[in-house]
């Protein structure tokens, strides 16, 4: 027999559903045996199947949470004047933004969502640096490291 997709390849394998001859490059291993691509119905995982409405929702929720968390960050930072609190608030802000957006899009994943939550975290950090510069460490190297950690925690649920 010859493979239905690659006629130059001889094979003894057939699809367990339709009986089409398939070569080792064409077969898809399923729990019920080797199948051709048509019978296996190869598709992307539902977690990675996103539409434009998911991106619009993520953008709206990301920007809204960036503003809300930025304001809360400013208020909490003023209420608790301890030296390590700004670090914890920055890291917590990144984590919260990532989790809120992840829940809003039903835990979908993808690069677009990583960009949205990264920008949202950056905007939240920028909002706080305008409202209360002492809470974001200004433009120091320490402040940039804290921002990088916050962005990493924000994008982590979308990897």
C-alpha cells in the first residue's frame, strides 16, 4: 500500500476508523489507535482558542484594574509607611492584575493577553509614580527590578 498523503511512501499502517493507508509521518496516535488527521480531528486546545471578544474584554478589564489597583496601591502605601511595603504592593499589583484578567477571559492563554497585562501593570505603576513617587522608587534600578517582577507575575498565568 501507499500512503494517501505521501504516495511515494510504502506503508502497512491504516487508519483505525476509515481504513485509509497512512505513513508514520501522517498518523495521529489516539487512545483508540492510529488515525489519519481527518479522523483524529486535530485542533488547538480550547485554552488557546481565543477570539477578538476575548481581547477586547481583557483590554477593558486590564485597563480598569490597572486604574483601580493603582489607586488602591497609592492609598495603602500612604496608610502603611513601612520600608518594604512599596515592594509588596508592586508585586501584589502585578499578581492581582494578572489574576483578574485571567478570570475575566476564562483562563484563556496567549501572547496577546501577556502583552495586555504587561502594559496594564506598567500603566498601574506609572499611575502610582505620578500620584505618589515615593511608592515606586522613581526611575532607579531598584524600581525597574520591582516593575519587572510585577510584570512577570502578571503575565505568568498566560504562559
